[in-house]
C-alpha cells in the first residue's frame, strides 16, 4: 500500500447513476463509468487519505471482515492510468 494520498484531477464532471458514477473528463474528452466500489474510492480519494485508509473505509462501507487493500490499490492504479486520479 502506498502512503500517497490520491485525489481527483481537475476538470471532472461527476454524475451519480443507479450503479455507480459517470465521470466526464473535459481535458481528455473521455467518459468513465465507475462501478459502486470505484465510485466510493473516487469519492473518498480527496487528497487527505492514504490507500490504506481508503481500503479501511471500503471495508466499513460493505461491512467486510478485512480491508480489501489489494483491490483498492488496483482500483487507484487504474483510476490513475485513466487520468481520473493523481
């Protein structure tokens, strides 16, 4: 897990839908469809929390036995690769 504190890039237009979020990034003219887990990660990644803290919040949100650290790390990496998080 990284000690970095991911945060959204500037210029995102975020809309809630029944099964997650639709995110439009004007700078890249791309639309991203986020499932519920990715939506929670994006919403909570405000630059104040580490990946470990995000994983713990996901654990609490879904009342999981253990924090899904690997899954949250993969999600953050993917959102960064797509240019949604920095």
